[in-house]
C-alpha cells in the first residue's frame, strides 16, 4: 500500500534558517502511473467511509433551477442538498450512501455527478507543507536602511518588482481602486497593515462548505491555517503606504475568498462557490494558486472526476462571461503538461494514493488547464524558469517571478533571497516560493491593465496581457543545477514556448499601451 502523500501545494514554504539544499527538498519533483479509468479506486475509498457523509456535485442543465424530479431522486438516493447554483446547473449534495453518485447519474436530467472527496466530512489531512521564512526585526531594519526614496521599507528586497517593470509602472499609476482582485485561497488576513488599506470586504466570503458564509471575518485564516492566501494577496495589492512591501498593483482592491479547509484541502464545491461568488460580486480578476483536491489530474473517462471537471469548468467560465479574468498557477512538480504522459503519485491525496500514468491532454489539473484560464509558469531572479515550475507548449500562457533557490538564481543586491517576499498573518512578512507566487504577479498586471482599460472585456484584458508580455526565448539547454544534465526541455519559438508562453509579463506596458 502506498503511503499517503502530503498536499502538494502551488507554494514552496521555506522555514527560517533552513539551508538551501534542504529547502529544495520542499520542491516536489516526483514521477509516477495509471488512472483508475473505471472509477473502482474511488468507489473503494468511498465505500470504506460506510455511513460517513461525503460531498458530491450533481450537474444538471443550467438556468432552470433544480427540477422536482431531480430533487426527489437526490433524496431517494440518500442525499441532502446543501446549496445549488442554478445559473451554472451545479448542485452540492451530502450523502452517506456509497452508491449515491452511481445511482444519481442514471436519473433523467442529470448530466454528471461525482464525489468531491474521499475523506469523510470534515476532511482529515496532514498539515501544511513547511512554514514561511519570516523576516526578523534586524532584517527588516537592514532592508529599511537600503530603501531608496519613495520605496516602502522592504521594497529593496523585492527583486520581483523590477523583474516585471512594476517599479516603473508605479511611477505612472498604482492602479484603480475601482478594480478588485479576489484571492481564491486559504483565507486573507485583512487586518495586516499592508492589506487593510486596499481590502474589499463586500467581495470577501468563506466558501469552504460550498455555500457562501458572509459572517464578518469568515474569510480570514485561523492561527492554525496556512498563511498562503495572505502572502498572495499582498503580492497583488500590498499598499504603497510606508509600511512593509509594495504589491504589483498597490492601488487596486483585493478580496479574500476562502475555499480551503482547515486541513488545507481545496474541494470542488468550495471552488465552484468561489468562482460564482466572484462573478456575482463584479470581481475583475481571480487568482487561483492551488489545484482542486483530491485529484492532481482529473480524468474525464472516470465519471466522478468528470463531474468535478464539469462543475469547475462551468463556474470558471460563468465568471469569465461576467467579465472576470481567471489566473492560475501552473504547479510545482517540473512536469511537462504537454507531454504524452505524466506519472501522478499523489492522487487521491485525501485517501490512499497510488501511482497512475495519465495523459494531460485528457486528464486535467483544475483550474490550471481549464479553457480560458490564464496559466502561469514561475521564473527566478535570473529570469529563467524556476527549477520546480511546470511547463508545456500550448499550456503555459505567460511567466512571472515565483522565486527559486537562491543558489540557483541569486538576485542582485540589496536583495538577499531568491524567494518572494510578502505579508504573513499577524502583521509580519516572510519569503515563499512557487508558481503560487508567480500567479499573483500576473493577476496584479491584469489588474493594472483593467485599471488602464476600465471597459475592457475579460477576453481583451487577456489579449493585452499576452501582447504586452516580453518575449522570452527558450532556455536551452536548461541545466538549472549545473550538473551537466538537462533538467527540462523547452519547446517552441522565442515568441511562444513551453517555458514562458507568450513571454514574461510586463507591468509598465500594462499602464502605457
């Protein structure tokens, strides 16, 4: 039996004082094998739950409400409706019947249905991976001494801002307060002094159960939960206010849409809720630095996994049709997402994972590989693909700073770390790395484009994002650790390739073109 793997996140969190070589142990780089195409593994895991309730999505025709016959069938099959999103035809159901999904798929009017998890409600899981490298008071003081006129105190450590010309963009505009970026993530600490000035409470919510919870502060992470969402929010819109760091778009608003359980799982019903909430609350950009649990790749020939793909596709496209640009991290396993096959050893990550070989053109990392989503690869301080970043010709749309081992890509002084600096809950700051950190840089640039072109559609914002990016040629050969072995292969041209997509995003172009 394969031992359960920890949740593989889009961020690589590095504990304070940990040596670089040790830190690289947090960079997932594993290989693995074959999809359970008939769904038997899923059914086995579900069956072992016995009478314990699991969560399901039932997908029906959008726009007509849940029919009486479907409601009756759900109840007859032992299901309880938690909520329904009629505008996209997704119903969230809890049931302790191990055969619920199989039964309900045979009901007239049901287009797909599947369980969203293998762990009983609430999910049980391992803890978050590592911890951020927190700045000490002495480090903060030293950075403040290096800050140039007009910079926030820690901005001298942010090599990532000049890497995308965000510092130059800020000389022209900080972005519009009429633009909101929602961080669909682990929660955002809106009391942080770098986030509070730009926080949009009305667009913030807790979606963990699949049903919006608008209780004041419900969007915040608890002390036991990951700081991931707070870090991401600060990278996007930390205020230029004489405190801490500066965000890519420090004049726009940021909202928190909490979708991760306390254990750190991002389940389908929560993600669906997040996208629909963003759409209905006129959010301009969403940032999605995660993959939807429990499957790293969701295969459409498995009926349960197909239902998850269907539900989140409907939700993300609904948001885009409402004007929202959805940006997502590519992942941290150095996978070629355009390869003929990938070995996935971590799914389902809330049950008993086993090696399975999947075809990434048929089995999707969601929301990363969904139609219309802007997929982001990470670069380091030298401007080349981060050692961990997933890649793939035709999959990666753009690239942005996500950090890398300082040993691999060392920034120019006064920056001292090759990781990305951002705020942490409780009023501190720290370093993290991953495509989780690259995606918010792109979300911030998209927010600057929307600020400059307030009437632009989501499609136009994306077109400008790609057109204004700096073409970045393939790194060939790509030998990131300089050991004489090629660590990844880049395919494509200077203007469009598997490492950098259409190029590295450019914030200055976003506010001048």
